C-alpha cells in the first residue's frame, strides 16, 4: 500500500502546486531588474572606466537571467505534469 498522506491526511506529501512556472519566470525577471538597477547605480556613481564590460554584455547578463528563469519554468511545468500523472496512476490502482 502506498501512502501519500502525512499526519493522517490524504493530501500528497509533495505539493505539486508549488511547481508553478510563473514563479520561476518572475524570479528571473526580478533578478534581471535587480541586476540592471545595480549596474545603473554603479554607472551613475562612477566614471565610465569603472565597469570594463561593454553595454551589450551588461544588458545580456540580465537577459540571461530572464532566459534561465524561463527555462526553470519549463522544467517546473514538465515536473508538475509528470508528477500529476504519476499520482493519478497510483490513485487508480
């Protein structure tokens, strides 16, 4: 017999609703905005020689944060779908 419950409840011990891809994407966007704000503050408070990287790289790092958040969202969505299917299959047994 497979038991999903904890503490006598019939709820799954792994909460599949926490694997929300929107949260992953939001974290990527917030990370990029925070990075871009830090870069903007550093550029405004120093001379142009302070940061040796070009503006394309500075913007590109923020875009990379958004892209990795999107990728994490896709992985979370796949994990959520697979986990939901497995729980459904076990409940049918």
